[in-house]
């Protein structure tokens, strides 16, 4: 276990690193966010156009310095970070090309680390997963869905960072309350995320594609490792914790396919954007805070669901019901917002 004094030192140094990169990238105008991601004129005018997309670089720098015994995670995290940086700088504008690079990285990472899912608590599926290529492909698909789903969520300030703060926190609570094995580096990742959250909340920098790719990759590693190292933990705990970005991705693909719209094309029809647009058009919340308010409202819902169900970490049927409830509420809210927004 990491000592308290070391945690204070790591927190202080991580804050300094975040401040340095934030100041340097802003001053040099590197990786500046010049996209109107919100689609709303007033909000765009209220946000400085000199805000850099350096959150991923900050998190990677901290992890490179402080993560213990995670050589492969840092190496492949760096490769994924570079894909995100090239995307943020418009050097890789093709979503298909980015996904291809991600696939290569994830497959090689899983092969090198033998980090693949082998238990889904369903006998015939477990038999399939004993075939290593199938297990590698399945695990790769899961990480790919999470990483790109997280990127979809990055349209609201603090949404992605706040969501993964919740997951790290609940993994630590589970470990503490039920004597489960956990990777101490999760504590460090939590520290990095909290610092990034504070800077992100006050608009000093954004995650960008590089940040959302990197953080979700780290989270996928720690959550899957947690399940693999604790036999009492149901694999559906992974699905429960990561349901939101994963379902956002899958639902977006289904929605766009049904509308015969290219699945690689961006749109403003994600749930978090509809929540944001509802508050903007209804003028219930001041437009200056509606972005972060919407993000924290979504994370508050997930926090409540985590509080209710996390203690059933070994109960596959209950966790499956929890996932189903989340998806059902998502779809109901999506339908209601879609109907409401048509009236404005």
C-alpha cells in the first residue's frame, strides 16, 4: 500500500505538472480547442478559444513518473495517446484509421500481457473463450467499444473524468470493505483524475481525444484486472461500472445505422448533448454553468446507481438487472428528451 506521505508528494507533483502543461500549452497555443463542440453560440462565446487539449498528456506524464510496475501499460498507453494527439491536431482526421490503429494497439497489448477475458459466467461462452484468438478478439472489442464510447462522452466538461473518478473510488471501496485484491496504482490514477477534474472544471484545459482514449484504456485495464484477480467478482461488475460509455457507443451505432447515416459521422444526438440542449433551450440553468451542470447531473445518477448495486459485486443476476435498469432508464430519458426538444 502506498504511504500517506508519498500520496501527498505525488498529489503535489501531479498538480505542478498539470499547472505547467496547462500554462505552457496555452501560452504557446499548442493543441488549442477551436471546435464548437457544444453547438451553442452563447456557450462558445463564454469559453476562451485558447484552451488546450492537453489533459491526456498530463495524465500520461504523471503515470509515466508514478505508476509502479506497469511498463506495458505505459508503452501502449503512449501509442494510444499519440493517436489521440494526432486526432486533436487534425493530422489523423479519419475515424476509420484511428479505429484501425486502436485495434492494432489493443490486440498486441493483450497478446503481450496475456490480459484477456475468460469468464462470462455462461458455460458455452466460457468454452468459446478458452480458444485464445476468440478471447483476444472479444477483449479487444470490449476495450475498443469503451474507448470510443468515452470519446463520445467528452462533449461535456468533466463528464468523462468525473465518471472515471467514480469507478476508481468504488473499486477502492470494494477492496476496502470486502478485502479484495486491487492494484495500488488505481489510487494514483484517482489522484491524477481529481487534479484533471479541477483544472477541467475551471476551463484550464480539456481532455481531448488523447485524454479520453488514454483514461478509458487505463480504466479498462484496472477494472478487468480487478475482476481477474478476484474470483468472487462477477465479470458483470465490469459491465455495470462501464455500461454508460459502452452503451453510448453501441446505441449511437444502432441509431445512426437505422437512420442510414454514416456511423463515423459526428452528430449532436448523444444523450448528454440532448440533456445539455434541453437545459439551454428551457433556460432553467444559466448557460455559463449548464455544461458542467449537465455532466455532473449525469454522474450523480451513476453515483446513485453505484451506491445501490456495488455491494452485489459477486451477484451476476443482480448486476445484470442493474445494467438492464440503467439501459432502460437511458432509453426512456432519451425518448422523452427527443420529444421535448421537438417543441422548442
